[in-house]
C-alpha cells in the first residue's frame, strides 16, 4: 500500500491523527467529517494513497466497487433513512476545479432532510 507522509488522510488512515471512525477494514476507512454539512456526514477513503478519482486505474475497480457497495450500509448505519423515502448524497470532488481540497480520493456521504439546500 502506498502512503504519502504529507497527506492528512494517509495520516488519519495510519492512526497518527485521530478520527471518529464509522468503519474500518484492511483497505478502507470511513470517519466523520470535522465540518459536517448535515446530520450525517462522513468520508470514505481507501487506505492506499490515490490522489483523486482522475488517477484511478482499471486495477482499482474492485476497490471502488467495494467502496460504492459499502456506502448504503454505512449511510443507514449512521442515521440516513432507507431509500426511497430517505436516502443520501454521495460527492466525490476531483481536482481544483472540482472543489477537491485534500489530494486523496474520498467520498463524502451526506444525509438528512435535504441538507444541501443550505448551500
């Protein structure tokens, strides 16, 4: 697994920076966002350093599939109401123009009664 010692998410994944964990296994970590936009707001990251979705290679497909299939379970576990009445928003900012602030692939899972309406 590759790590960037200057990447805050790599340091969180290695445990050198504390986080409020939602989920962890050998490849993935989910933790609460420190500036939540909604009642449910956590990040899901690969422990392997991948700078952004733009750097994903075909070899990452199984990892991304695991990430995507884990999101609904974790969203409901953290308080999102089930689909179709409830649901959640999945956001993956990519690059400077896409609003990416941390150069480590991550998904924001955001839920609650339409929290994104506030901006």
